[in-house]
């Protein structure tokens, strides 16, 4: 039986504007044929074994033809595969989705259409321009600005467009902007009509140039706007003066490097994006779970520990998994005191249904040692489940107090090779965030191996004193240190710093 082809819109660029249906289909597809203008990370959720094919237009030419794309869709579906055809914005708005649907219909291949948020609505919205407005525009027209209006036989009826009683939104209009503006004016649209160009709409790099039909082309050239961009013509373009909002987000225009492991970077990355930052994900480390006989023994005899110490959210996750894999669960810790090194670890533990008994104010082993003073450990078994490379402050101190300490490694932190584009972006960043000593070490190392100096203009943000001291050891200045040693604390500290200095 033939598989289904899904013609899916991926939205205008902000990954958060992808629909739930699009994400579900990407996650289950056997094959995905995608274009150039899809959101960053749009394919992150694809299956590792999915056949991912780039079929976009190369700006330098040499791209695959429309006919070939249609042939591939039919072929894959006829092989019984579930195929996603992923396009920027909406598949039926200047996306040739209609043609592809026709080809599928002709071949008898079942297909479905998943609308997406189209750039012509979303980019203006992110620029503070409603495409319709009660007082200013009761209609909106979407127009392809791809054509050179000077070309004989232009398909666009400029007289009709100039007379259109509402907002005009041109797609693909940067290069032809001057011709478009001139043609509208010549056909009777007032020179004084407000107009705005929104480039890279909905993205952290969004830029907007506003003016009138008379000067918009000149202004866009002066501002060196680059594609993709849409141009809005109509009184609504003037509303931006009061309605612009994205530029007012506290981290708009700042780029921030996130160095934590990929599996963990998303919370921090999303928080920063929500505040308007351009996030550069540069996961310098990877967590490799560590299975060992010591771990087997510890879990086997888990009930006998008087105290269990966990030192990182990764540790909690892997410890919980180690318990479950051996048929145990949270109840095995019923008789023990449970200590964590900081609030992030305590939060991870809460997710596992366990409230931490001990969480020190400062997230360093020394503070945990102090905090554990009232807990009787002499002659008792204590489990410390941690990273292979952890410092020995905690086990040493507890042994000194007469505890029988089992220090078990749950995972190892290893270097993750950074893609070139992450290194390039990091080199130009405004902020670099470090959430552990290993992120500092491995990130500095990755840059050194790539022959890229540490970004000298960047401000270094550290989650706490241990991370900061590692940074100092490696010759970095630490400009911002979180007062609370978790992700919220780090974001708060970064925001405060950003508020003090206006963007360059
Ligand atoms: N199907 C898409 C449009 C594809 S045509 C949609 O519904 O949005 C490509 C054109 O869309 C670009 O030339 C540009 O005019 C516009 N476009 C796409 N992404 C954009 C963005 N992030 N900001 C501004 N314009 C964008």
C-alpha cells in the first residue's frame, strides 16, 4: 500500500511557531524532503534513521528541479513510506505546494496538507504590524514580488493592486522593491503611504525598515537588508511606531552561547530565546552513562544506606534509571536521608518523587559538607552517586567523620566536537554561559582545537564559584556569576548584566 505524503508548513522561522501536527509528523516520518527556509532545529525531532533530503533552491543555482522533487515524493510514497514535504511558512502560499498536491493526486498517492504560519502575516506581526485593522484596513492581499515589474509581460496588474482597498503584502520583494514601489505610485497609490520591510521576520536577527512608498526602497538599501523579507504597504505599517514589541524584549539583539550538553541545553536555550536572545547552541560536552559493578552493588544494597548524596541533575536521572532497570524505584530510598548539591539537582530529584532533605545554600561540595554536619554518619554506609571526574571533597570529608563511603560513578563527561557553524557564531557572541566546570574546560578546548580564540568581547556568565574558578584557571575573566546556582539564577544574573549595558 502506498504511504502518505504530508505537505507540511514549518512556519516563518521561529521554531516555536511550528504546529504541533508538524512536529508530530516530523517525529514519525520515514523520509523528509525539506526546503531552505525552514526553522533552525526543525528536523531535530526526526527519527535517527529517517531519510532526510535537502531539496531547496541553492542561491547559487544548481538545485534540483520541481519535477524531480515531485517524482521523489511519488516514488517514496509508492515504496510505502510516510513522507513529509517540509516547507517554510504555509505550503499553499507561494510554496508550490499546490503543484505538488496536483502531482500526487495525478499519481494516485494519498496526501494531506498541514497549514503553517505564513511569513506574510507572521513577520509583520513580529514587527508590530497587524495586516488588517478595524480603522485602517479591512482587506489584505498577498502578492509575489518575485517578478521584475519592469519586465514586459509582468503578470501583476499594477492598476488593480494600487486600487486595492487594503494592505498589500509582497513576498520576495527585496531586490525588486524599487520597481514595486515605483509601479504602485505610477498606478496611483499615494507616495506618502506608510510601508515597511521586515527581514528575517520572527527570528532573533529580525530587522525592520519603515518609511513611505516614496522612500522605502532607498531606506532598505541603505540599511543593507537581506532576504528573506516581506514588504507591507498600507496605513497599518505606521502602527509599528506604537506596536513594535520584539525589540523591547530584554535580550533582543544579543547573542548568547549555551555550552551545556545537548540533552540539557534546551531549558536554558528556551528561556533565553523567550527573552529575545539569539541563542548559539555549542554543546561542548556529552554525558556518557557509566555502568559498573560498583553501581550494581550499590543499587542491590540500596536500602542499607543512611545517606544518599546526588551531585547533579544528570546524576539524578541516571541514578533513577539505574534503580528502575534493576526493578527498584523511589521507595528504595525511604529509609535514607537524601542530599543534593544544589537546587537544580533537588528539582530533578523532585521529578522522581523525592524531596531532598539537605540542599546547601551555595552549590559547592564544601557547603554540602557543612550542611551535612548534623546528619549522623559515623559507622554508617553512605552513597555518593556522581560524575566520574568529580572532586573528592565530599567523600573525603564524610570518611573523616567515620562514614563508610561508596563513591560510585554514574557517568563520564566527554568532549563533543563542535560544528564549525557553532564555533563561528560563538566567536561573535555577546555572552558565553557556563553551567559547570566541564563546560568551561571542554568549550575552551574545542575553540583551541579549532584555532579560534575565545571571543574577547564576550561577557562570561558562570553558574557558581566552582565553575568560575575553573574559568579563572583557564585564563578567562568571569563577568557575571549567578547568585543562585541554577538555571533561573544564571538567567537572572545575565538579565541584570544586560540591563546595565545597552546593546551595542
Ligand atoms: N510558503 C512561504 C513563502 C515561501 S516564498 C510562506 O507561507 O511564508 C519565500 C518568501 O517568503 C521569501 O522570499 C520572503 O518574502 C518570505 N519569507 C519567508 N520567511 C520569511 C521571514 N522569516 N521573514 C520575512 N519574509 C519571509
